[in-house]
C-alpha cells in the first residue's frame, strides 16, 4: 500500500468514526468492533433507572461467587456473555446527602489506594446525572492473574443512603468503553415518588 493509499484509508476510517453515533440514548453505538443497543433498566423497585446494553444479563450465582468472593458482593451485576465487562450496583446502609458525595468519593479513593498500593489511579471528579444529582467517581487500573483491568467506581445518594456503582473491563478494552461508562453515569436517574420525594 502506498503512502497516499494509507492516508486515504486513515481519512476514511476517521470520517467513519466521526459519523458513527456515540450516544447510548439515541440508538446503537459502535464499541470496539461491534454495535450495542442500550435501553433503560429499572432497579430497586423502580427507584433507579440506568441505560445498559440490551444483551448484558444478570451474572449467574456461580459466576458471582467466583468474581466477587466476598460476602458483600453487589446486588446487581450485569455483564457481557464472557463475564469480562460488568456494570454493578450496591446499596450501602450509610447516610448520604448530595452535598457529601464529593467527600465520600475522596474518602473511598484514599481507602482503596491504601489497601491496594499497586493500583494506578487516573481521573477523579464529579459528574452530573440526568436528574441533576451529583455523582462522584474515580478510575483506576488493577492487576489480575491474567493481565490488568480498568475500573471505575461511582457514588450517589438514593433514598438518603449511598448507592455505589462500578464499571470494569479488561484494560485493553478501556479506550472503547471509557466514554460509554461515563454516559451510563450521566444518564442515571433516581426516580421520585408522586409526592416529590425520592423512593425510600
């Protein structure tokens, strides 16, 4: 292939990427080499709505026990068929208000960094969910037996308590999935009851 052919091929690939939809709420999005459809899922008796891939399913109990061996594993674990890409959610019985989210996030990051010195931390901050609620987050790379993982942890208030979410994928896949994981966070909504109060 000539230099000019390479430039043309690169230009076409870049143009294709620019034209490919990247909004999870507006139709299929290309992630890596395939397209994913996202749809709204409701959890915790319809108190929480989240956009997740249609073909991500609840992880079987046997796989849960292996991937999350501790007793306090997440209540909700949605994963791809291989079990390597996961979104999880867990309620924590600890009081939380929106104003405390940033402090909680910083504290959790510090705790995890101290307990796992080999982790490599990246961005930390606050995103705004679809309903305007603050969502604290941080990213880190962790080492596993067969390679490394990209992890994102995020926190928000739901019903006066902590809702903790995570996203995890093989580190080699994170360039394709990172933006998508942030879109999932930004499209979260805590549903309010008819009286204007968040579900308890």
